[in-house]
């Protein structure tokens, strides 16, 4: 669930639009390149989560960022996902 907003943002980009339909034959270079781009970005996100948790930066940031900052952010993130979940 944590990686759903970045994937939806990637899907909304103009560069991620696919000009092909389900009946077209697409070369392996095209679809493998797109999958490598998505999986690489998710790998970077996972590594950054690991670094943030392992170094203790999350604890330092928790002292600086209070619930008044986190709650509106979580509301904005979840309301942007709701139309996608409904469809």
C-alpha cells in the first residue's frame, strides 16, 4: 500500500502512456524497459526506507514533525487513492 501513490503518479505521467493496444505486437525492448524503470524506482524507494529506518532519521524527524503535520498529509494521500480503489 505504501508504494501505490508513486505507481499511480507514474501512471499519470505523459511519458508512461502506451501507444499500443492489446492486439499490437510490441518488441521486448519496449515493455522490458518500462518494467525495468518501474522496478528500479521501487527498488530505490525500498532502499531509502531501509536507510531512513536503519540510521534513526525517522526518530529525529518524529521529534520535529508532529501530528498536526502528519494528519493532513495522510488525508491528502488517502483521498487521492479513493477514486482508483472504487474503479
